[in-house]
């Protein structure tokens, strides 16, 4: 039920406000989480090392993504889509 995802450093994995269709487990690399404030500015929230799960809240709540996640290094993740999650 999972697929492997490779993302290059500097690429965006997910964007705040978009629909959440999957969650990810970081296997290698490093991700950075940003939140856009009401004035439109983005602020860094935290860095995520390997072994962290990201994107799960949208699957639990059916709400749009609450943050933007960018790879700060080439990264490999495991993706679990919404359908598999609901099973």
C-alpha cells in the first residue's frame, strides 16, 4: 500500500492550503516545515530528520495542509495515500 518517493533538496513536498491526499515517512534526508502567517510571510517551524511522519493531520481531519514542507537535502520517503490509510 505504500510507494517510495524521492525528492531533491530544495523541492517542495507539500504546500500549506492544498488538499491532503497522503502522509509520508521520511526514510533518508531532511525536511523543513514552514507556516505562512496571516500577513503572508513564511516562518520556519522546525526541521524533520529521518524517521519522522509528515502530512498525517490532513488525513485525520480532512482539512487542507497546515504547513509547507520542503526537502533541505535529497530525501527518500514512503508515501501512504488516503485510500490505503482509510483501509
